[in-house]
């Protein structure tokens, strides 16, 4: 059985896109709150609504399931309100899970739980030496890994990542504290390259320094450049299966840009989780199995 399904395009001018079945790791935000501040979005003085966070998270979970994706769950740990942002729990390709080493002490206790989950679920785990926040800062784009630095993951982690996976790592420097992880400023739209080996990305140009912007323009001349407005509502923190792109309902212009390229934007609102500085992609860690497939 094939794990892909072709969808008809809306108009002949729009490229045909293909949805690819994905496997994701998520964590129910049972202990979600904002009790400390490690990014500009977090305001501990404003009370949070944990039940609302759980309901919104559930809608994201259910949207993935309805699209036919597999969702694995890791148990939430009391005292670790940011564990819902599983993207930071590691980076997984070919069944190899490179573990996280969190920058701030508030999240460091999550790392052993993620490593234990990978081990218990049959992944080949690699414990990191260098500070890195997993798929929050590392995104697989075809053959290369795009890797963010500037706020969380270090440049040394990019070198370590290259050694672990034996792939080219393209370092990108983030400069706006609101966009402190790569996945807040850049989305990979094609989990699987097209017949010509290409993948589309979308990004917020102002979140990067000049050299990184030039590198992105050179490598991805056809990329979607998102507007400041769509970036500011975490529009780039989106999850794509190659056709369906789960995206914030506030990123109206970005949704239109996606439609023009033949993608199907699916709106899911995670407003309560945005108060921790995370959105759709932050709550989603991709589990790429052996031979590049989506299952381990
Ligand atoms: N409060 C969390 C932190 O600052 C949010 C993490 C968001 N995750 C992400 N992949 N961008 O670490």
C-alpha cells in the first residue's frame, strides 16, 4: 500500500501537491502554564487557562489524525510546563534520534524523558554534547538540514548534528528575539522532495541576518516570503504534509500564499499555547523512520 495520496488541484495553474503520511510525537499540555520567562512571549504575571490549552492542543492532535497521520504521545511531566513543545525534544531521521540539551535550566529536566521515550520506542538514540533544542532549530529540507542559531542551539551543535547524520548542515543566524527558534521563522513545506529533488520552504526574511538571508535566497529562490504581519502571529510555525499545511487562523496572507502554490491551509488555533511562545510546529516532533519513511 502506498502511503501517499494525490489530491486534485483547484486550478490548472497551481502545481499538484501530494500529501505524505507523517508520524508525529506530541505531549498533552496537562501541566501547561507560564511560570517563568525564557522568550519574549512569556508573561508569568498573566494567568493561563490550562483547560483551554488542552482543548486547543486536542484540536491539533485530532486534525493530524483526521488527515491520516500517526500521532505518538509522551507523558507530560509535572513541573515542566513547556514539555508540550515536543519539537524541542530531539531531531529524528532514519530512526536515529539526536537528543536535546536545553539552553535554560527550566527545561533541562525534559531531556532524559525524551531520550527514554526514543529508547523505549526503538529509536537509535544519540546523546548530545552540545546545547541544542531539537527540531525547534533543525529542519530537514530535502538532503540538507537547515539549522538555526543565535538564541538557543549553538553553532557547535550544528557541527555535531552533521557528524551524527552525515548530512550537510546549513547554519542560519536568527536575529529577532521573538523568533528565537528556527521553526518560528521558517517552515519546510515538502517533507519529501519532488521529482526534481526540490522542496519548497517559507520564511520570514527579517528574522535572519544578511548572510543567512542571502543563503536562503540562493538555495530557495522560489520560497514563499511571509509578511511581517503573518510572522508576528507565528504563521511560519506551521506543519505541512506536502499538501495540507496546518497553520494559525491569524496568518491570513500566508494562507493565501499557500493556496496560490497549490497547498491546502488548515487553520488550527493555539492561542493559549502561544502564551508560552510556541505554536503548531512547536507542539509537533516528526518521527522519521528508517529509509526516510515516516514510520520508525
Ligand atoms: N516556552 C518554550 C521555550 O521558550 C517554547 C518553545 C517553543 N518551541 C519551538 N519549537 N519553537 O523554550
